[in-house]
C-alpha cells in the first residue's frame, strides 16, 4: 500500500482526467478485494465447518544420545555351552559390486533382549512386544562399589528406596537398569562370567524381592543389566527370569556404558528384533536426554 505522500506526488504528474481514471481504478480494485474476503469468510452464525486443525508436531529433542550396545564379535563372552556369533563373508564390493556377510548367531548373545516367551509358556515372542513399552524413562542404579566387594550382589528393596529418595518415585512405564561396572570386563570372558574352579558363575543381578516390588508396586516395563543375566551369576533356578518374563515384561542383558547416562532423566530406546517366534535377540540399546 502506497503512503498518501506517494499517491499525491503521483497525481501531481497527471492531468485531471488521468487522475480521475487512476482513482476509479484503485477504488474498484479495493472493492473487489473486500468482496473476495467476505466470500471466503463464513457469515456469523453460519454452519460452515471451521478449518481442520493442523496435527500436532512431535519432535524428539535430545542434547545427548548414548549407545548402550556392545559391539558384537566372535570374541564377546557368551553363556557356557553356546556358540558365539559366526560371520562368513559372501561378497566383496570391488569383486561383486556389493558387500555382504552371513551371520550365524544364537538369540541370547551380546547386548540382547529377553522376550517374555524366553521363560514363559504363554509369553509373547519378540515381535509381539508392545512397541510403546520399548521407549521408556530410564532409572540407573549404581552398585559398582558393592559389586567390587561382592560379585554376587543383587539389587535390593533398599537400593530402590534409596534411588527414589534421591530422584523421586520411579516414573510410570519406566525401565530400571543395574550399573555394576561389569561391562568393563567384556574383553576378558573369564572375568565377565566370573567362573570359579567349580564352573559356577559370579556376577550381579536383581533380587527376586526387588523384581516383585517393581512388578507389584511400580509401573516398570523392563529391566536392564550390564551382566549376562538379570539373575545373579550363581543362580540355578533363575527366579527373576521366571517372575519378570512370566509377567509379560522384557529384559535386556549385557548393556554397555550405563555410567555415561544420568541416574534419572534419560529415556531408553530398545531396538528389539522383530523376528517371528523369537525368544529375544541382539538389540541396539540407546539412551537420550
């Protein structure tokens, strides 16, 4: 829109007849614009539907993203009696135009998921786990000092109460992780398994009492450990596995780098395998906050 001074200056250069034509044209244009605006606006009290609202924008804002996954190779420690991953090269880019390998691997190797079906006759297999449970607020319990003194230590009710005293009640639909420092031993299979002279394993895990509390008194969707099992190493009957997985919950074992995540305030993403009938499988575990 021109200012009055600009319009006056322009009219000063015109004859009276030219000026009249100019003003008439401006008024006609303004009238047409106003009529179009009225046509686009529903009259007051009209039953015309308002414009559909835009869908809400959902963004994932994170200043930190931490990979909690061990790199899996044939040298990574595995439960006794099982074969480690085997990789066979099938093609090379320079020779074949593409690079590809064949894997042979058990489901419970490396950083991996335990689906409920792993220890429950009626539990869902990996592909049937509800996707919403695989993204969860993360609580990290630091038991490193006790684990150094007591390799078979377990998360207790007291540990959970202490965490809540410091950080508040566990959030709904959260995951609880045990940081024992065991991931630092992953390069030494004997130390990671804690095998003694009798063949008994020794490493930290969760107590049955702690698992019962999380199952009955809190809304927790999953357990995470940096050891080979959510049960302690010398366990022979795996009570936590049976209780937790039997309740339809998931677990992730052999996590890495939990010390790089705050004890509260992070969210964990479980990149669970989606293989029909799987009891679990190697998993990419990420934390962000």
